[in-house]
C-alpha cells in the first residue's frame, strides 16, 4: 500500500514552502513512483525539486542513499499504522489486527494507479546489498514480528504461522490490485483476515 499517495492538488504552492531536503525527497517520491527508480536521474530530481544536483549531493551522498531514505520514510508510515492500531484498540489484539488489515484495504485504490513502492522497488533492485533493498527487508521483518506479537496476544495458536497467513493475504491483495486481477480486493481482504482470526478452534483473549 502507499500511505503517502494522497497529495494536495496545488503541488507547486506546497513544494515551495518545504525545506530543501524535504523538497528533494518529495520530488524523488513523485518521480520514483511515476517513472521508476532506474529511469529517474539526479538531474531530473533536481529540476523537479527546483534545485541543483550539487544541492542534492549535499544532503544525500549518492542517488542510492536518496532512494533508501525515501523508502525509510514510506516504511515509517507503515510502522505508524501499527502504532495507531495499538493506540486505538488498547488490550484488544484482534481489533488491532483488523485495524491493520483495514489500513491496507483503504490504501488499495492508490495501488491501482502507482503500485506498491516496496514491490516496485524490489523489482528494480536485484542486488541484495543495495541499501534501499536492505531498508525494505528490515522493514518487512519488523512488520512480521509485530504482527506475530499481536497474534500471540490474541491467543491464536501458532502465532508465527497465523502472521504468515495474514501477511500472504495482505501482500497478495496489494499485488492483485496492482495487476487488476481481483475486484473488490479491499472487501475480500477484510473478510479473509476476519476468517483467519475468528477460526472456531482458536482460543484467544479479546
């Protein structure tokens, strides 16, 4: 999902008010999402940000470092979704899990236009040592650990297995939305996750 997809319509007015580093990141996000990481050069980012290549390199040592920082910000948005789910449903792990599923479901419409930034980036970054790929892998591992923790608190049997099932559903819904193969993906996603956490044989603490 793309939590940063919703953007004000008057982009030039908004960008002009941003500090230089944030303006560069904003321009990079727009271009990486619309054209892809490999196709976008530093000069194009500089022009989009209304700055210079030299200014970009003052803030980011390399283009790879800029890509990694952009994905670090996207990952932080996802982690914030976990924080919100826990804050909105304290002591109710089942509702926390469903809150996360709802967060993903509500972001699916944006994916049909731009796609998931993580999925898109992984496809362009085959080198496992690339700093941006490492950001994605670390984020995904942390996300899975947090989800497994919620499953354990909910009293679901074999929480690691259940977390894997839910992860497959969440990620599969994003890919299916991106390629247009499944209609009503958000609705179906929520129904499947509810079925997983509400299995008749699962004892849990609500």
